[in-house]
C-alpha cells in the first residue's frame, strides 16, 4: 500500500517504521507546517492515510483526506465532539474512516476486560472506582482518550455510575479520573475498585509506541478496500 502520514511527529515516525517493515511505502508526509500547501494532486498515489496530529487540527485533517477520496485512520484524541460529522460523511458520501482512542492491541483487550469487570462489580455497592492515567509530558490532552473510553465502558455496564470527572475524590456515583504527566511514559492506565476491606486493580502498561503504531498500520490494511466507519472492535472481531 501507498500510505500518507498526516502528523509527522514521534508517533508518525513510529508508524512509518512499522509500515516500511510490513512492506508498505510512505509516499506523503504532512506536518503542521505543510498542511496549507497540500494540493489534490499530492494524494494521487495514496491508498490510505494515517492521521495522528493535534486536537485542534484533527477534524480538518480528516476531512481533507475524505475530500480527496482517501480512506483515513485516525488516532488523535481531544476532538471527539465532532466525530459524528465525520461518521455522517461516511454514510452519505461512501467514505471510509477508522477511529480508535488507542491502537494498542493489548489496550483494546483491556477495554473488554474492563467492561466485563464493571458488569460483575455493578452488583457490589461497597466498592468505589477510580481511574488513573499517566503519559509523557508532551501529551496535549487530559484525561487521555483511552481513560475516557475506559470510563465510558464502566458507565455502560454499571447503572449506579452516571458520569466521570477530572478529580481525585472518590465517590460512588461518578468515576474520578486522575491524570499524570511524567517524563517519556508511553501510556499507563489503571482501574481501581476499593472497599474498606480490599482493593482490586486492573492495569495496562505500554512499553513503547511501537504497539500503537502496529495497530494503526493494521487498521490501514484493514480499511484499504472497505467503505464505512470502523473501530478496533471490527479489526479484532471482538
């Protein structure tokens, strides 16, 4: 496949490395300084685009790809208040869009473990819940998209929980999310259930960006010949 990388930062470079290792070509690299000079002809040889940019530019970057009839994979978080507009374009214009808040295969298995545990724990009102996420100091959004996805998975499976909040206080009807930014941490997510008598913790700890990059390239391979809106559930068949 011929791949365009939209957002050529650390994640973009990791994606490029994985794509080349898997036999693909990166024929277009777009960074913030290049976006205004991109022409329709630049997309002529592109089969699929992978977009990891910033919350402020993601929506316009994704629409740029769709405008040029390019299937697009996005992993940018912090812009999801507008994602339904992109999904509508997929329905109305036969476009292709794949979104995940986290492309690590392990994290997406972790999402399912989290949902199953939430369903079990919904029967036990003595336990409060807390979410904690830690990332590198250059991560722009907080809480992370992955933490929000975890919180939404708990809310969906526990009728006693109504919302999540950015705070450290523990309550029985909302999920506090504690966000930490430290060093060069690729990503750590921890869900804790605690009562007066014990504590249950599930945790995912990313070792490097390569796991995220591999998932994004696998997603690009998956949608190259498809039309519609897709997620990691479609890719992993879970």
